[in-house]
């Protein structure tokens, strides 16, 4: 392997190691491909690692360190960005500063696209407070009135709010769980009332059976008395 000198950024086909001074390039490569470490003078400073292919000078593929942080390039635009604040952007060059992230506090990651994962763990508050003895469980009639007037559940954002601000996964899971727990409490209360009704109904049925037996005995006694009187 030879040590070669390249004086311009367009010297993309050296064999061996080439050092270019005019563009401040350090290139390891062959006539087929190469890898370059270059100073990024066009954007006002910094350095980047690029791949070099025949006839294409410093095709941007790799890491770039500039005045705005680190970039992972693909084709002509950055595919991942880490800015000076440590915020990470995937598919976006302005993580945590775009319009969708403006209302998010402590944002550290923006993804312009879907995320696939086997599991996501969110550390946030939970909704066990619903089971506290002092928690006020709104009557279903009150909930029905609220829904009739507002067209959404209490403590749940409207579709218009979600369209503008999105939802926090942890916070929304806690809110939905709170609603499930409230429904559970209502079901427990309904079940208790139903059990009370069943016991009351059973007691009434037993009292009615005894009354019918008593009435039947009285009727039988009367019939015997009438029959005896007729015989005399």
C-alpha cells in the first residue's frame, strides 16, 4: 500500500492512502471505493466521514460533526441527527423543535415515522388513587350529563387537542386505567346492589310462600268447618 497525495476533493480514485490538503481530506481507499475524513468548510466548520465511489466526490454517507451536532447521512439528507443539546432526530433534522414537539416538555427524541418494538416500558405515575377511600367516584348520571355536554369523557383530551398536541403514552395509559378502575368500582357497586336485590327478592318470595301456605291451611280449615256444619 502506497502513501499518495491528493490536492483536490475530486481525487476519488487513489490506490492506497491519499491525503488532500486543499480540502483537508484524509482518504483510505482504492479505485473502487474509499473512506474519507474531511473538514466540512461548506457548512462553516466541523468534520465528517464519507464514503467515496468512482466518479462521485465524497458521497455523504457516514457521520458528520458540525456546528449543530452529529449527523448520520444517507443519500442527500441526514437520516439521523444528534443536536448540540443531545436531542436525537430520526427522519427529521430539527428534533424537539418542530411544531408537533413544541408542547412537549423535556423532549429528547423525535421520530418522523412509525416505531416498531417488541416492548416499550414507560416510567410514569399510575392510577391506584382511584381506589383510595377519599376518592370521589362520579355517579354515572353525572358522567352521562358531562358526555352529553362535552362529547368526551372527563379528564380525557378531545380529538381536537390530540390532533394538535398528540398524547403522552404514559399519561394516557394512566388516564385510561383510571377510567377502567372507575368502571370497575361502578360494576362492584352494581353487583352489590344486585346481590342486595336478590336477597330481598328471595326473602319476599319466601314470605309469599309462607303466606300462601298459611292461606291454604285457613281455606282448608274453613272448608272442613262448613262441611261439618252442613252435616249437622
